[in-house]
């Protein structure tokens, strides 16, 4: 049963870094959430109003609390365990819909912040961005992808500033499609931080009920392009989807999406252009839903809405942590912080031990650190000589995670001072 808790003014509901196993709703009084802005390092204060939930993201994602929750007036708070909150939310799906819209805005802002650190060009108008994506694929002889993007550009901007050239580029891409096989991406190996396949789908009855929305994409086929107007989101039934972003003259992998996971939902929630490109890694079967039936689907299927909410908490956490990693000055500190991020996502382990075994590859560590594979390999080689890590083909052993914590903490503190 949920518990009613009372807090005097000035007392803490929870502290930053605490384990998160409860969700709270403010019944009366006033609570402030205090945290450091990841971009400016300045203190931020978000007031919680009576009737509002707080502590949701960390509790659903099983991550450490990312802020202090302080009663600034005498307050009465109702505390739910995670299963209790999930039961309540499933019975009141509009609660989830409201949170989804808030979380989608947070996630898009984080994507822009991360992109500002790894991309050469930011804040492109959608028209320019979509055309430049097509030019990238044409330049790299990815003719199937180029044809898709130029076709979308001409459909969206028939009188656009680059429409005449886009039409010529589309013809070039289409002429070469038959001469070259469709290229299939080679994603980094899946690791514990990058979209493990879900063990539980939505069941045969659900798949049959929505079979009219089923679509199949061939391996290597583009599902949608970054900067394209988003009119649908997808639930994967079989296969895997790679989310990529063109930064400078490189195609970077953002995530690998697995069966029973969703993608493309942010464009539906915010009615905004796509923030990444989606490409089928295997032959992929999806259920495709549009903005007209999105809310109906969510309200009628609370298990999907709740799964989407949990997915957003995961992506928000990973985006925040990646931003924190990328803003470190020293490459060795970036690599060390990747392991600290992974350590935060491991549950039910003995925290009194110092060694950690992470199922991540050198390529995976390089992705999270925003560095080349060769540079990351060199740094890990140096750590090996220091007897701080052991590197294997599919996992990396950190001998003393507390040593990494002290090292990264000192570097971050020095940067802020």
C-alpha cells in the first residue's frame, strides 16, 4: 500500500545519488528539486506542485537519484513502490501520456546538447538538413539511401531552394541503384548499455489485433531520415533497427533497437522533424502507427504506454551521462567515465567489491566516449599497463571501480573550478 509521509520544511525527501526505489506524489505543501545543469553547472530549482509526481525517471530506470528533493514548506507526500506506481499508471494511462510529452521535450533538448558536442553543424533548418543528408549518402555511393532522402526532400519541399539539384541527384542515385547492391550497416556489437533485446513482447493476441499496421523492411533499407517530417512511429516485431546521425563527414550509431522496442515516437509526441535516421539492420517487421491513432493506441494499451515511458527514462539517463562524458577534457577520463556510467546501470550487485566486469567492447567504449576506436584502444592499452583494466574480445574488466570514481570526480571538479 502507498505510504503517506510528512516532511518538515528544510528536510530532504531524498538525496542526489540515493538508490531509487520509490515514486512520489506531492499531496500538500511544497517540494523543490535541486540539481546542477549539465551544460552550465549552475544550480537549478524546479518546484513540485501539489498533485504532481516526482522521482519517476530514476525509479523506473533503477538509476541513482539525479537531484535533491527538499521540502521548502511542511509537506505531505505519498510514496509508491515501483510496482504500485506501475499499477496506478496502467489504470490511468493519461498520467503516462502527460509524462511522455514532458520526457520527450527533455530528451530532444538533450539530443541537441549532445549533437552540439559531436557534430560539425548544428541547428540546421530541416530543409537544409534533409538535403545535406541526401548529399552525404550520394557522395558515399549509398545510392538507395540517397534516393530515399532526395525523394522525401522533393515531396516535402517541391519548390525548395535545392529542389532542382535534388531532382538531378535523385536521377543519379536511381541510375546507380541497379549497379551497386544495397549496403548493409555494420553496427558495433550490442553491449549492456545499448539496447539489449527485450525478453517479453506484447503477445500473439496483440500482434493479431494490429496486423493491419504491419510493414516489412529489407536489410539495409532506410525507414526514415533525420530531418524528415515525422508522421509515424514503430514497434519492432522481428529484426533490429540502427539509429544513426550524420555528424560532419561521418555516420555515427546512436542506438540499436531490438524486437518489442519502439522508435520514432518523439516526432509523434512533438510534431517535429526526425532527430535521427533509422535503417533496418536485418529484415525487419514492424507495426506502424501514426499520429491519429497514437493516443488511442496508448490509452487502450497501458502496457505499451508504460513500456514507452520506461524507454524514455533510459534514453534520458543515457543522453545525460553521455553529455557528461563528452564534456570531460581528458580522453582517459572520458573512457573511465564510460565504465562509471555502466556501473550505475547494474542492479543487485555487491557494492562493497571493487572489481567490475562489463560486457562492452572497445568499439562500444569508443562510441560512448565520442572518440576513435584507435584512440580508445590506445588509452585502454595504457590502463592495462597500469593494471587498472583487462580487455577481452567481448568484455572489459575494471579492477577497481572506486579508483575510476575518484579519478573522474577529481577531473570534473577541476574543470568546474
